[in-house]
């Protein structure tokens, strides 16, 4: 791929749940997106474990709520215990005020795979796994960024916005 020909309105740094969700959202609006992730794949171990009703509405907004619904355990509760094994809190939500359960358990690798698969619907989103974001360099109208490909060949691009952990 020629580094001199990559242009995007938005660069998203990091392909975790937030970056993947944002890429799906912007891709659905036809915004050109470059999703940069330093790892070759998404995480393979769970980190996040619960998605609430508001986040499920976000999944609905990006058109993936049915797919996400297949990988969650909906409407679960939790009991919290002190070191002396005394229960001090019970959380058992029962309402579905806006169409989704308040608490839904999931495995992060499964969620990220659904989100990443969803990106294939959007021709305006380019995924760059195995690339590292180096540093933003602002100029008058746009932000510049430097990437380091796995072969460690630097390349510079320009875009209008950057989202991610910098």
C-alpha cells in the first residue's frame, strides 16, 4: 500500500470497543476514517465485561444491536460481599425502559470481533492493524501524524481530526 495516497477526514487511534464503535458510527455517515491499531488484532482476553442499556442503544444506532445481542447474557444481577462475607449490595435490574436490559455481560474479544466485522459495511473506513501512531503535528488547517509500519518505515499523512489515546 502506498503511504503517500492515504487520506482521511478522521484518524482513530486504537481499535478497542470505543475506537471500533466510533469507526462504525462515522463509517455509517460516509466519513472517511483511518483506524490505526498497533497490535495485529484486537485483544484476545476479556477486559470489559458489561454493557449497559445506553451502550446497547449506541449499538442500535450503528446497526449492530442484533449481532451484539447474540453474544451477551442479558439482564444479569450481581451480589457484592465484604471481606467478612457479608452481602452489602444487591444489584438486580429488572426494567427495560428503552428497549434493552440495564446490564448485559459479554466477553470483550467477542464484542470487538462483532464491531470489527461491522466495519466491512463501510467502504470509507480503512483499518490499519500492526501500525503505530507516533505523534500529531498540527499545521494551520489539519493535523499531521506519523505512523511506523511493522517494517519500521515512517510515513506521514494529513487529516482533519484525531481520536484516541495520544
